[in-house]
């Protein structure tokens, strides 16, 4: 069983009402693709993207934030946790990202779990130009059957956060990936 499944199962146990989550990062790769590298399943956290306003709604209508604290406390000795929650305007995504999500099957009673669609998952991996994210981006390109044209179109249409650092990292990482695709397809 992957760490992501363990974390999500525990979260589901603590929830008292339905919650929709959209995963990104290694948890999304592990649960959303077949034949992922073994180290993906060892990722120690689950990260999610929330539509603008969902955090407040979860606070007002569910015990979600309390459940997150309980999960993190329960799994701390194993080094597992739910960690990063970003609102959609803090992540590089296409404007229609929510319509492109992929529902993830799981034995959950209260969780409705999605992952970002291939293109949006790729764009989120281009927010940092580091070796792990470059490797993950390449995995998404290959597993998702994305061509250079697909990637170039996504980069042009991407909705960027206001953060200058993210914008700079995205430009570098996108160029690096497109150059690699030029070599592959050239």
C-alpha cells in the first residue's frame, strides 16, 4: 500500500462529512498513473489544490481541518502527513483545470478524490526547476502521451500566480522541458 493511500484512508476515517480533494504532486502520480517508479509510492505526504473559497467552506461546513491535524498527529511517528494546500491561484494551471481533473478510485466513504489532469499536473511540476520536479514532469509527458505541441500550448495558456519567483522558475523549467522535447522529437 502506498503512503498516499495510508494517509487518505486515515483522513477518510476522521471526516464526518463529504469532502472533495484534488491532489497534485507525487500522491497524484502514485494514485493516478499505472507503472509509476517505486519511489513515488514512498512519498511521505499528500498535497492538494483547493478552488478559491473551498478552504473557507471546508472550515464552515466540515471538520476537515481538525481531521488533518488528527491524521498528522497519528502518522507523525511514521513520518507521514498531509502538508501543502494551495489555492488554485497559487499554482500554475490552465484556466479550465477543474474540468480536466481525473477521479481517483479508492475505498473511501467521505472523500471524493481527484488528481489534476495530465496537462495541469505537468504545469504544476514546472513551478520549480529542480531535478525531482524535472523527472516528474518527464514522467507525465511520457505517461500522458504529451507531444511538444501539447506542452508548448499548455505553457502559453498557463495561468501564472503573482509570485515573481514562481514565474521565473516556470520560465526556466518550461524552456528546459521544451528543449528536451525538441531533442526527442527532432
